[in-house]
C-alpha cells in the first residue's frame, strides 16, 4: 500500500515485476481512499483518517503517526506525519513542534534499535504531498547511495506479511499501540 507518493521510483528491468506489484497496491490504496477524501482533498489527511486499514501503520502517537514507507530499499524507512494538516513548518506552533520533535526522535530511536543502521537521514520536503511530514531513512554502509543523498533508490516492495512484521517490530520498540 502506498503511504506517500513523493518518493522517486527508479524502474529497471530487474525490478519491473516489483513495480507492477507496487502499482497494484497503489491502485487498491487509492481506490480505498477515494471513497474517503477529506474536505481539503489532502491524500495524507485521508490516509490518516483510515490509518487502521493500512498494513504500513506503525503507531499513532499523540501528535503524529508513524508509517512504514512503501519503498523499503532502506530497510526500516518510515514516515512521521502530523495528525493535523500543516503545509509549512512556520505554521506550526513552537510548542507543537517541540512535542513532534520528541515523537520523531522517539521513532528514530525505535528504528535504530530494531534495524541498527549506520546512520539515519531525516528529510522534510513537501514537494509532492502538501502535508508536513518527515522521512526517516536508515542508511547502511553497504547501500548503493552511501555517502550521498538517499534519492534515487531502487524500489523494494515487500509482501504484506513482511510489512506487517516490520511495523510490529518498530511498534514494539516504540512502545506504542495502534490507536
């Protein structure tokens, strides 16, 4: 299932089958969400409203939600997004930003504990999805882009069971339940 559509997908002959699989997942997720569009037509708001239906849900925290990213080319890659709709960081109160930063750090710690990456990249872009969110990208010395930005990356699609297992592993370390 797709969480966010702002990841860069590199399609090559070797991952064409995975790309078709991801396209099917994306189509199912979009069909489900199209029935539940929010008033502002924000994809992320719609996803948040129906987060319990997503196999990528890790945990809903007090101020934000953690999801696995569909592309697991960097094992453990997640998204942290505010529950409320914000487009720009300057629109978030200082107090809320501090609280979200603590939750983001807590999510990073859980991901680090589970996957033991050599480094964590944190990115906030907003170029495609206009809902404030952070990418949490575990980096490993043996990844193909080590020492460089994580984009572009090969698309790595998992089975539903693998997504569920990864989400449960992070959730356990995060100490959060699905709410």
